[in-house]
């Protein structure tokens, strides 16, 4: 059976994660959902998927995302078109909470002040789109009581009870973006259940609350929360519902939790914190590190390495953006603002080359210069590196010197941002900004 196989592989020891993962995948495909003993495994896993890649916004996702990613890849390799509704989900809603997979919960969590039971159930009783939604049932809800259903959008070491290969995380949503969620009350009368979307931040622990709405029974209502431009990490996003009638059991349906829009985000390094795993490994909040050293000092993020050092943050799928970094060279002459980072081997950069120029550069395994202009960078002097990436058109500016290039040869069209210190250099950054541009 599925359970016996993974238990035997795990108890055999040695490389248990890889062995159990491979054996479990094979047995899962062979047995299907009906043969996987879901009541034993799913409540504990709860659709959570944690990775240890260099892209922090891909390091905490959910199992439906992983399933969709692999299925979409399979269809592309086979040269086939996915059927509905999967074609739309794979193309436009892969990282949304759509609940179309049987039993999926998308790792949504519940917060309640009392010990009374709250259950989450994937169901086919109602759906805003597709066939399925998530049903939340709260027993013995009290008048005025507020319950939160939320998605954790940024994780920290204290959220885990083991090291998990010490993953590093970037947020899943940023100031300036929009949250949408569809909700239906199917049991209470009009005005008896009040709902609102909300977000909670990390550094200032602030609550961003949307407008409250009264639910009409039997009708889907789409709630919207526009996150204002800001400087803080979004820790969680969700919906709060409050009972406005005498005590009773409450159930409602939610569907299509979607993050959209572009960021309008400023990262001040002074309030960032050093996250520390039990193994001693550290991370500067919201930044992932590929190579080199990254730490906070003197209200700045310092990045250095014996050869190359790179750190990243932001959404893996950011497309047309304007970004800037306020930096100064501490040691060496080669440092840059990274953008459209797709991993350790694919990205663009704008910065100082070490041979008296400032340049737009492209990484395809190795760095090469796309376009450059004379520029003598001085150690210790603060500069603001600014880029705009719109389609294949790239522009960089520093101290009135402009560099531009149209990348017509396999351009990188999306990715996150970051910082580069090269050839033993050391760069300090006090501030970064990112803002979405109209798509080309």
C-alpha cells in the first residue's frame, strides 16, 4: 500500500527525504487518491510545500501549485493542450487558491480565540468558478466573535519545528497589489454575518483591513482589498467573519483567493531583521542568498564574497517594473542591481563593471555586457542605481548616465530583484524600491 511503502522507506534510514519522496510519488500515481489513506496524511500535511531554492517566493507554496506546475510541464512536453478548467488555471491562476483539486485546502489556516471546533472541507456543494470551493464550519460561534481564515504569505524560522534545509523566504504578495476572494453565506439571514478582507505585516505588526460587508444568503460576493504602497512585509492575508446574531453554528463557502496587480514597494534596510535557524544559519528578512555573505550593519544590507555574492527578493513572476537601489561600494569596483532574476543562472543586472564603466548585463550561466557607458564609481560614495524593464527594452540610469538595450535574443521577461557583488567586491545598500510599470 501507499502508507506501507513510505513507512518502510522512511524507517530504512539514510536519505529518507529523497527515497520516500520518489517512492511516494510512484505509489501515489499507482494508487490514486482512494488508495492513499488521506485521513491519515492530509490533515498533517495540509497542502503545505516548503522548498529550499534560491527564489524565496517559490520556497513556500502549496501542493496544488506543485501539482499544477508538474502537470503543465507534462502537457507542454507532450505537445497537448490541457482541458478546461486546467488550461486557465495553469496559464492564469496557478498560484491562486482555486480548490479544484479534490480535498485541496491550499494550506489555508484558521485563527479563533476559543477552543471550539472549526473545520475546513473541500466540497462540490457550491463554487464561484469551476466545481469546487472550501467550506468552513465554526461550531458554537458566539455573538460578536471574529474568526480569521488566512493564507500565510511570509514564513520565518519560528514557524517550523525543524530545519527543513534552512529555507529562506520572500513574501508571496507585496504592498500595491490587490487581494480578491469570493464568499457565500448559505445558512444565515442577511446582516447576520459580517466579513472583511485583511492583511497583517511583519515589522510593524500592523493590520490592514478592508471594508466590512454584510453577506446575502445564497449569493456569491467578491471582496477586494487594495494594499496601499508601503515598506513592510506582508505576513498573512485572509478574511475575517463576525457573527451579528445570537450564538449558533456557522458555515460559509470561500473560493478563488487571488493576488493580482503590481508592487509599489520600498525596502528600507534599517528595520530589517536577522532570521536565525536552529542550525545557526541566518537570513536577512525577505532576502534569499545564492552565494557570498549577507548581513545587516549600519542601517544597510551588506553583500560581499571572495568571488561572487548574490541576494534576491520579490516575486518570481514580476514582469515590467521600475526598480532602484541606493548603494555604496565598500571594497572593490563591481556591484549591481539585479532584476528579472529567474534563478542563479538567469538574470539581468545594472551596475559598475570594475573597468571604468556602468553597464546593463545579462546572465546566461555567465555574465556578459549588453551595453555600457563610461563611469568612474568612487568607493564610499552613495549612488542610486535605477532600472526600467518593459518587455525586451531595458534602461539603466545612475548620476545622469543612461544605458539602454533592447534584448531581442531570448530575453528574460519576468523575475525578482536583488543585489550583486562581484570579483571580491563588497556593496552596502540602504534602500531598494520596486514599482510595476504598464505592461508593454
